[in-house]
């Protein structure tokens, strides 16, 4: 039966381990997805000539611009690991980067700092009026489903927003190279391209077909180690440790008598420059633009000031801060640790009828994959295997 419309009940978002892989075990379903937007833009150059008013042709000189952005509720760190970020935990696998070591405090973005072919994303859609995530082990995608694939994707921005009255939410922006659509999802043609040749990716000269895993009732259950999945984290279970940043502020920002934090956000920009060459329609590589500067923004209600002087703050060294999110049982679910922080700005706002507020911005630069002194580090409670 044809669809009259598509709503959120029918859709799911999947990610591959690598753009060249095709088996069910090479893909994971991302959980707690709230939105997904994707598009492509083709840039053309008109060809005109004397004697003709209208163009005689319109040529594609640049590769298409393919983009995907999606958001999800922060849970146990499983989505981050599936996306290639380094999440330290107590399980056997910290992330999907080869040769990763358990308990090793790797930089959060270390898996995105090296060259590669990217990953593929898939938006799987079930028939009209049917939940995509079935109970138990779920049902395998079949000919009544459809799928849109986005190939050779690289994360270009990761941010997490924490605020009073809102569920902690992550926003991810992705840059891709190609997009395809398949009416029957039993076997899905790969959206990936061979970046060296600039042609559709083939395995042994044959076009690759993708097998997506069965959608499940709670997203990817293995991401929770077989335990009860975290539905969402609450703003009342978030703790900011800003004691080391106290000397950077003109007002108290830590402790019971410190400023009352209303919101905090972490931004990890990973912008990339596509590298083109003659003879190829697509970039053969997308390299991260260094240095990568990450930011921590904090907004709070001012409670009390302290004796500080901006002239002295200018000479302060680097500091460290952490954000801890607990689950409903008061166990640590997610911990973000930011090292090498320096204050960039502090602004105050005061007006009749509202509380005086302060906004602080701190920044740090991501070091190399083995740098333990700078950047962002993340640990999560999810202990299930990735891929």
C-alpha cells in the first residue's frame, strides 16, 4: 500500500563502521533520535555564447554538497561510540577505532583526526502506520521498506546542550559525498563512492549491496550491555565541577554559594576541507582543519562576586572542568572532562524584572590522539560491543 505521509514512527537512523563495509554486523542503529535532516545541492555553471540568449548547457564543475544533521537524547555514550568518538568505559570495546585499548583515556575526537573513507548513514522507513522498531529482536528490513543512504560521511560538528527544564540533547552535523534511494530495503545499494576513482564503490568489480540490521524496540539494545536502557537523562541529575575555573571569574561559579548554572553546552567543531584534483568528480579526501578549538559555554544566575582583577586573570594558566550526568539510580551515566581550558569571555546582564546573569566561554584545543593534557574526554556507562 502506498504511503500518504511519513512520520517519526516509521523511521530509523543507522550508521556503518566504514563506507566500504556491507554486512549487518558492520552497522548499528542509533538510539533516541529526535530529528534528522538531509539534503544535496548541485552547483552548476552555465555555458553561454554570442548569438544565443539562453544558456546552451549547464555543467557540473564542483562535487555536489551533501549534508546530514540529526539530534538525539544523550544516554550512555553508545551513539558516540557508534559514530567513531572515543568513549572510555569498563567494557571490552571503547569505540570502533582499530586497536583501541580498554581503560585508555583517549581524546574524545581521536577517531576523527585521521584520514579515512568516512562512514555511511541510512534512513530506513517502514510502511505507512507501522512502527519501525518491533518488539524483541525486531524484523529484518524487507521489500515493503525503503531506505535513503548518504555515503562517505564525516562528522563536521558535535555539540551537546544541557539546560534547566530540557532533556540533554546532542546535535551532530555530517558532510557526505553521495546520496541514493532504494524502494525495497532487503538489499540496499551502497551510497558510497570510491574516493580515489570518483566512481560508485564496487567490491571486486561488483556493485556492493548493504544489509542493515534488524531495528529493535529500544534502538540498539547491545549498547546497554543487556541492562535496562536509559530512556533519557534529567537536568536535575547534572553536576558541573567548575572549581578549577573559579580563579578565571569575577563572580563565584562553583559550590553551594556559587552562581546557579542554568545551561551549559559543549561544542566540538571538526570542519573539513575537501581536496580535489583533476580527473575526479569527487574529493579524494576530506581532511580536518587544524587546530580544532572546542568551547564550553556556561550561563548562570549570579549569586555573589569575589575579589579578582582582569589584569591578573590574563596571566593565568590552563584549567580543567568536568560535567557529570547521572541516571535515575544515581549512577554515573556520562562524564565529560575538558582539559587545557582558558577563559575567552565573561559577560553580565542585569535588568528590571529579571535575575542578574553571567555568561562564560572557555576554550581548549584538541591535541593529537595520544594527548592527555588538552581537549575533551568522555566516559560512559554503556558496555555493549560496537560492531
